[in-house]
């Protein structure tokens, strides 16, 4: 009898233990699945943030900001001095320091000249060679309007060109030539766009006298005010 009662107790106890273990496994399984889902969500968000930061850093690196040592520049300008005209310019750096630079610019310009009357009746197509001595500085005040750099400079230039008028023709004498000098100032944005002006003067003349020209023409001593834009890259 005692053996039967002991066997029944053992069977009843094992049954209770199995029920308790099953209940604990049911209660613990949702928590473990929830924890795993939270961990996977955190990992995926961390990976996405890392990938987005890497893409943004690559994008920021791909955009090159202006540097005082930028080698090449392209520009356009207008001449509003004693002879009116305009042209295009291409330049490169001879010596590029962080502050001081020596640059060379080659430009092609068309000018109107007063040779036979008080109006601009003649045209000169001129190739210029210009040397620029400059210093690139920063400005906290101008940076508020998007122009963090400015560049004051001195320049000297020489030009030679062809003349077209009522009594001359291109590719024939007389030819136009000039020597100039002056100073300028340039305002440069962070992306390398700039606006500049130059003030100067020099001497201009023709290789031979033009028939029926005025005694006092715009040649000889000349004065110029030049305004333009450049893009550095």
C-alpha cells in the first residue's frame, strides 16, 4: 500500500513539474523574441545611419571648395574706359602660395576705337598677356554674404591686335598694340565664383598712321575701368 501511495506521489509530482516548465517556457518565449526583434531593429538603424553618414561625407568631399592655390580660372569682362569693349579670359597659376600668388592670364578682347569721328567707328581685336601679383585674404564680415575671400592685386599687361576701320582691313597693316598696368580687387565665394574690377592705364598706338584719322584719337595715353567675373577650378 505504501509503495502504491509513493508511486502516485512521484507521478503527480512529475506531472506538476512538467506543467510548470511548459508554462515558464511559454512566458519566456515572447520576451526573448521581443528582445531579439529590438536588437535587430537597433542594428539595422545603426547600419543605415552609418551608410547615410558615409554617403554624405562622400558627397561633401566630391564638392571642391575654393582654395588660394586653385590653378585654373576662366572669366569674362567688360572694358568701360576710353575705349569700350569686352572679352574672355583664361588664367593659370605660376606661383601659388596660401597667401601670395603670381598668376598669368591670357585674354581675347574686342574694342571700339574713335579714329575718324567722335563715335566708335573702328574695331580692334586684341590678344592680351597679363601678369598678376596678388594676395588672397579672408573676411569674416564679407563671409556673411557668401564672399569669404578677397584678393587685392597689381597687374601689368601687353596686347597686340588687328584693326578694322573704314580705311583699313583685318590682317593688314596698321596693327594695334598697347602696354598697361594698374590695380584690381576680387571678391571670391566659397565655390570659386568671383566678381572683380580693375583700374589702370597705359599707352596704346598703331604701327602706322591711318588715313583721314582724327588728330586727337583715343590712342596714346589710355585709361580703363574693367569689370568682370571669374570661376576658379
